[in-house]
C-alpha cells in the first residue's frame, strides 16, 4: 500500500507532521537557486572554449527539455496533492522497486553533490585565508548547514532565499555591465571592443565542429541539476496550487536571463577566443568593467553559490530519506520528526555520510578532479531521476486519464513531448561516454544500481517473512 511521505497530512511515526511552512518567495528562490549552480559560474568558461557561441543553443535546448520534464511533474503533483514529491509519483505509478531505486539514488546524488560543493566552498575561502587548512572550512560549512536545516524548514527557506538573491543580483549586474560596455563600444586593455558582432563572427559558432558542440551538452547538463527541487519543496509550500505552476512556468524566463543573457554578454565583451577555459568568465567580465574589487565580489558570489547547492543537498537528502522511511524502505527511525517538524534523524544520518565522504576526499590531492567526478555521478543520477519522472507520466496517462482531462496544468504536447524528452535524456547519457573524465563515472554507476536491486530484493524477502510470521501467529 502506498504511503505519501511529504504530503500535508504526512504524519511521522511519533504523530508529528511535516509542515507546509515555505512561502511563495521561498519556493521561487529555491527553484532559481536550483537552476544556478557552480556549473554556470565556473563551468561556463570550459563549455564556451569547447562549443563556441553554439553554447547558447546548447543551453536553450537543455532548458527546453528540462522545462517539459518539470511541466510533466507539475501536472502529476497537482492532480493529487497527497503526492508530496516526484519520489511519491514514481513509487505510486511505477511501483515500490522503482521508487526505492529513485529515492536512494536521489539521496546519494545530493550527498555526493553536497560534499563536492562544500569542498569548493573551502577552496574559495582560501582566497582570503590561504594559510587555513582546507578541511577546516569544509567541515565548518557542513556543520553550519546541518545546524540550520535542523532548526526548521523555514530556516532552510530563509538561507536559500538570501543565497539565491545574491546569485540573482550578481547575474543581473553582470548583464547590465555587459550591455553598458557593448552600448559604449568599450575597448579592453587587450584591444577587444565590446560588440554583439562577436557572437556571429566567422568560425565562432562551432569552432571545434559538431564534436565540440556535442561536448557542450556533457558539461552544461550539470548546471541544471537541482531544477527538480521544486517538486521536493512543493510538499512544504503553503499554497501548492499557486506556487508550483508559477515556479515551473518561470523556468524559461530564468534560463533566458541567467544562462543565455549572461553568456551573450560575456562573449560580446570578451570575445570567444579570449574566454578563459580554466577560470570563471564572470570574473573576467567584471575585471574588464574596471571594478577594483571584482575578483573578491565574484569569489564571494561563487562561494555562496556553492554553499547554496550544498544547502539544497542537505535539505533534499534528508527529505528523501524521510520519505523512504514512510514507504518502509528505510529504517523507521528516519521517519521521526523533531518538535519543529524537521526530520532530524534523517538529517543526522545524511550529515554523517557527508562527513565520512568529506574525510575521504582529502586523501585525494586534487580537489577539482574529485569535484568533476562527483558532479558526473550526480548528473548520471539526475538523468535517471528525470527519466523515471517521464516514465511515471506515461503510467499516469494510462491509469489516471480522468485526472489528465480535469487538469488545468497539462504538459503541452502531452505524450509526444514526454517521448521526445525521454529520447533527449538517452542522447545525453550516451554523450557522457565520449569524454574520459565523465566516462569513468558512467561505467561505475551500474554497480550502484545492481547493489540497490539486490538490497531491495533482500528487504522484500524480510518483509514477506515478517508478514507470514504475523499471519501464522494470528
């Protein structure tokens, strides 16, 4: 029997309830923060170097399909408000085995991503304090985020709201700075004049041919990890009928402003040939703009971006573990809530796993190598997550045709759009096999899924034995 884990009525094993305390501004900024990660601030330079100005097309294509997946998820969540998250949807429509695999995988993806982001925070803090050992700010950041998440869900909402606001303001300032520099035909000390003509100059569209264009998808997909957070946060929204559609429908606007407009400005001011592959192009643009504290400002913005991503990981991981407990797929202790309505034990377990992983990370000398690896693992898992959301949509259309007819928030194009989105995800998964740094993570991932299937079968046998013993005793 299916039990919802995050719904308004979701009651913990001790009678406490997971509360809807996130307001509209929290939901909006959580979904914005999910769409702006360290991938945009730090990874965009490498993508521009690979794909040239076709990177704008890459982000537009990925953004379109992510929007379609989120619309499919939104339609299903609003069709039954007892469905508190996309994990509930998969469990309900595809069965407990698929729900088990999705939830544990999503939990691990956020644990892995949070660890990577915390290490990046430590690296950025060393910009100001080079003598401080890396492990100290890494562990300090992790414990601060865990403590904030233990207070109440509103504390998470507030932290994410301000982190998100810093990122939004930074990107708006970047776009405005870029537009002013283009309007005044600003010429840099290196002799480059800011102009939109840099976008269409000969040889800049696909400088490395179709292979470079396709390679852009591999890295760009990391930037969109976390967009589905809208579905997790929806369970704790005060008014999901209004906040969820609004958050999903503004995804295209956010992609236009945060990704496409910022990349257009960067290429127009710096020109494709001068965009650094190993540094943040955001820093380069502000430096060209003549802002003396540009490096420090952007360092702070990217630091908060990484902290925001880690904060999202701590939040999502604990909620997924709480849901697993209520579906009898994790220990019952993880289903208990504190007096403030927060799944503290699930948080503590996730935090312990993160701390263990954090200790292992410092055995490997090159932190950024580890970050690339964990980002790839997270991306593979998110592709699987999005695929399961789409498969749930097909099952929902078969089993719940009346709900689809009644829906006021239908997926445009219905099954055709969902099928095209599924094909696109398979295409991106295949692209991950092209590059050595993403290929290794792709090859390791099947072991995780095989392990999960074995764990599920073992748990199913134990449950069956307990039920048989209970029936015999009665």
